[in-house]
């Protein structure tokens, strides 16, 4: 544990150390790495959702000047089998979803590659497809587990009996649409083979993860694959696993014997870079006259793809959020001819808490209880699922602090009572949570003869501030000023570390860095403080957290929203949001605030704007660009007040940091939906809350 007296830079609102490089355009993103003799790839995508390729005629494409090759399933090199069939690109003639890559053109310029891809004629034998998620479908199935490895269903007590005898109960179904991750930097990979193996510049959330998968697919020793990714323009989960373009780029570079660059267009991303599954969530709550929950049931139906299973853990937060003696959660999947769903910011918690926190609001109204008071009344003393104590649990503190800051006390709970001209005004609240985890990582700390420190770890900064925060952690752990520490991240030549995902980057990497620093200082002490000519080095391992077996570990938050709804148009405005979080010790007040602001902004987007619209005739998403896939922009965001409570959790990791990458988005949409109800008396259970749902 770093004692707080030692802490000099951790916690401070420091500017990003990579900021000057970003604003001067010298931070090179994957596609920007310039390589001699480079070539460009552009894909051909399937125009059917299910079936097989009968023929590929690339003769016209091959005649274009500047064309180098056209890869198809007929001539592509064979890959080694691995456990994700989606990555077995160009290995067979079968088509599992519309938009799947069925050929790849490599050319001297991007323009020629794109033109040639258009000239490739693919003939298909089309089979009937099923692409629409229906909760009442007869062939839903129960997956073996839900992501990353949780029980599919849980049950304790007798939910049905408790609901039947409850003084107050509610039973509602909430739905969320498909959403697509849209990091500002689209996915891109550059690959170059040499006698040593292959080097990739990839826009990824985890270089070592990409290395392992590429090595496996091409039958290489992992040491022969190097992945470099110092700067990444956002990921949000969609770069948390490699998508087919990564394999295709490496394959193409091997075939043409020259470096290949492959950047997905925004449109490509809507088929091949993952998305959040649509969900259908039935929530049943039973309570006694005092507003104490007697039963909680959360039944989820969502989709997966035929080519690869992805089972989102949507009901997970319902397992630990509130006390109730009778409880159950289930997940059922529809296997459809669709692209493979994937990770998207706060997978599980984000859509799951929209449903649960909307339902809690509905229960509060049914019980005639204040919704904050209802939540406090159902605060569990131990994790209801495991019986473990919480390492720390700041939900009530967040709700109370938030109520104060937001001015909740003066709220008239009756809906539709408050207006300003033609605008109805309402306020809403919802709780937020996200698990606190960490994964094994390794770091090296070094000091040279001149007293300069370096810290080496294959961490990844996807725009979150990891460059800065890890330098802060290292400086304090080494007990030196920030300027004396040189950090290296984003390259598989550095010690192996876990990926930037699951809000566990700082926790995982920081644990390894603190350990490496501790060992280096011990070595220095052995040398009586005299650095030998060759310098000193120490390796720190940050393993799984042994305390995770004894404690339930989660971050919490309270989200408050004020909405204005136009009586004539149904337009919803969100002039004011407040988020109060309890996420352990905050490592950098500025980058943390940015993370939470970004999450809450995405929450506004989820509540009001985002929706991937499927065309059932073809099986793909039609609004596949920023003109039609609406996301919240500056004009949609009013005041966002982000704050946190001081939380000292000695069990999570040596820094006491719980992770802040995802909790900001959790609960925001429910707070807004609850506020819309308060403004209008209309309960929208189907996101997004668009005008049509509020007009008569
Ligand atoms: Mo996040 S969806 O764990 O990258």
C-alpha cells in the first residue's frame, strides 16, 4: 500500500504527458506509421446474410493498373485452426452474415484497391436468413456461461411465491437496441513481414492479446510477432479483441511480400468490428409495505451469431445490487445470421442497469416511496449472491451526496407538475455500478547510473490517460519526481500486461509497477544507495488479487438527470446531469473526470440517440455512418457535474483504485428515462427515447 503521505503526484489533476504530441500531430496512430514500399488493402463484403459463395470473378479487378493481388477463399493461404471461427477469414465459401469479408484486394494505392474491390463479382447461393431478435422465439437457448465466465442463470429462494404474495409488485419488460462502437479512430492494421517474423502496427486495446492470436493463426512462435500500438483513438471494447481485418492484413502482407495497410471505413465497422447486442429484459420486483424487496427476477433475451457465440452478461449487476431473499436471473440467446456481437463499454452493466434502475423507479412510484430512499432501504450488508462482504460499498454515500448537490430534497415526486413555457421539466435518479477486477501483468523498473528511472510495461493507452496515470503511479512508488520517470508502453517487446478493458487497466498495470518499484528500491538499498555502473533493474509481477476470494469488489455511483420535454414536439433536452462516484482512490483528477464525463455523455447518447437499425430483408445495419447513426454531440450536452467521494479501499490493489473506464455510462440512461417519466408521466421502456414515444 502506498501511504498517503508518500503520495505526491497520484491524485493530482495533471495534464496528459502525451498531450503535446497529440495536439501537434506527432503521436502516430496505426495507419500513420510510414513504411517503405507499402501497399493498401480494401475488402469485398458479402451481400447476403447466409449461404455460400459459388464463384468469384476478379478478372476485371486484376486488369486495373496498380493492382497487386485479389485474395479469395480459393487462393488465400490456409490458416491454423484456432478457437474463433470469425477469424478464419477466406478459409471457406460459407457466408455467416452480411458484410462478412469474402475477398481482399491489395493495390499500390488505396484508391485502386477500393476501385478494384468494386469490380470483383461474387456469385452466391443464398439461403433464407434469420436476423431479427424475438424474445418469444421457440429456439432460444441457454449458453454454458455468460461473459467473461459467469453462471448463465442464478436462483435462490422462491421468486414466484414471493412475487405472488408481495404487497407491491411490478412486472415490466425493457428493451435496448443494437449499438455500434464508434471510436474516433476507426480500426486499422499495418503489417510487415521480415526474416524475423511479422510486425504489426494495430489500433488495439491489447498488443499481447493480438500477438497471441496472430501467432496462433499463422503457426508462429509468439516471439516472432511484434505488435506496436503506442496511441489509440478510442476503443470502448471494439478493439478489445482482434477482428477479421487484423488477420487479413497479416495474410495479405505475407502473400504480396510487402507491407500492407488496411483501415476500416466507418461503414465497415458496422459489420465487422462488433456491436452491443439488442436486449429484451423482463424485470419483476416484489416488495413489502415498507419498500423492502422480497423478490428480484431479471430474465434477459439477447442475440448471438451463428459463426461465434457471444453471451453478454446483462443481468450480472442485478445479482449484487440490492438485498432480497428471493432472487433469480436468466440469460437466453437467439442464434441469428448476424455479425458477432462484442464488447461495448460496460458490457452487461450498461443495458442491465437501464432495466433494473428503471424498474426500481417504477417500484418507488408503486410504493409511493422516494426512489433514493427505496434504494437505501434495500442496501445489502453482504453480496447477496456470494455472501462475501464488500471490500467497500459507496452507493449510499453517492446517493446522499448527489441528492444534496442536485437539490433533490425539494423535488415534488408527482409527474407532470413542473414546466417552463412549452417545456415539461422532470428529474430522475439511478444507481450505477461496475466490478473491480484485475489481471496478471508484469513490469520492469530500471534506474541508470545517472539516476534516471524507466518503467516498461505493455500497457495500452486508448485515449484514457494511461501514459500519464502510470507515470504518476511509478513516480510515487519510486519516490522520485514525475520528470525522472520515463514510461514505455504499447509494444509487445515490453513485459506482458493485460489489455485495456474491463476498467482494470490501471489496477492491473499499476499493481505490477508498484511491485517492480518496490523491488528496485530494495535492490538500491542493498547497494547502499549507490547505483552500480550498469544500473539496476527489477521485475514486478502483479497477479490475480487474492482478496477477490474474500470480498465482493465493485465501484458505485449515483446518476441524476434533469430533462426538459417539449409539449408540442416531444423533443427531450438534458440541461443538467450529475454523477457522484465511489471508485476508490482517484489517480488523476483531470483524466478521471474526462473518463466519467465521456461515460455520462455516452449515457445521454444511449438514452436519446443511439440505435443501430437492422434491415430484416438483408440482415445488415442501414444507418452505418455518422449522418444516420446519431450520437450525442456538444449541442446535446448541457452541464455535466462529475464528482466522487473519498474512498479508501485497502483490498482492491496497492493504489486503492477501483477503475473508472466504464462506470460513467452505467445508469445514465435510466436516470434520464426516470426524469422523462417525472416530466411527462410517460414511461419509456424501449430505448432510445425518441419523439414518437412521447407524443400522443
Ligand atoms: Mo471495455 S467494453 O471492457 O473495453
